[in-house]
């Protein structure tokens, strides 16, 4: 519920603020550079959405989310 879904599995693509064609994030392996750039822009948007959704949680307050993003 916290992420705007009533049940089931939440995937990173669900957090994209833009209209989406598919919930999952496309694999850019062996694709054109433009596909790679588009995929990573989407991942960045989704991770920002995740951070906003978790704002105020223990994970964000303790710095876990910040460390995870740096390793990403």
C-alpha cells in the first residue's frame, strides 16, 4: 500500500512517475546505446521514486538507502 499497489509484487518499474508500457525494467544488454541510456534514465527515476516513498522510514534515516544507491 505504501507504494501505491494493493497487493502482489512490487517491481522497480512500478515506481516510474512516467506512463509505462511494462512494469519491468528492460534489459539493455546487446542493444543500441540509446536503449542503454533510456533504461538507466528510467532506473534513476524509479530509484528516486523509491527514495521518496521510503522518506521517513528507518532505512532512509539510518543511511541504508543512501549506501545502497552509491553501490548501485
